[in-house]
C-alpha cells in the first residue's frame, strides 16, 4: 500500500516536470546546460518532436499516476454499512 502511494507520487512528479506548459522555460535552461554537446544540437533541430513526446509523456504519466493513486486495495477490510 505504501509502495503504491510512492509509485503514484513519482508518476505525478514526472507529469509535473514533463508538462508542456513548463517546457518553454525548461527547454532553454536544458539547452544552456547542454551547450556545446551533440545532444543540444539534436534537441534544437528536433524541438517540435520533443514537444510532442513530452506532451505524450505528460498525459500518460498523469493518467497512470491518478489510476495508481485511486487503488482499490486501499479500501480492503473496511466495513460497508447499508444506507438507510
């Protein structure tokens, strides 16, 4: 149960970091840190693809994070009382 909460938290952090609305800020910072490397040149030439991939990662990790957050095994053992 504790592992599932950590796992969902990690996925939600990945969703926050890969959010497309943060990418106009984080992409230039990343390029500045990678300046002079072949990876920076590749990212510069393929930034459109990078936006698409990061959007896909964002959506996938957000959905998986919320699914894992609402795990059904957390409610195991609870007593169900009828509504009157």
